[in-house]
C-alpha cells in the first residue's frame, strides 16, 4: 500500500487522501 501511496502523491487528490488517512489513523 505504501507504493500506491507514493505514486498517489503525484496526483492532485493525494492531498485529500493524505488528510483522510491521517484522520482515520487519529480516530
């Protein structure tokens, strides 16, 4: 999944994905 996340950072929606992932881990 890390590889998918790394390649995802190249896309504009990576920011939204990062925020969602962070919120999911925190909660």
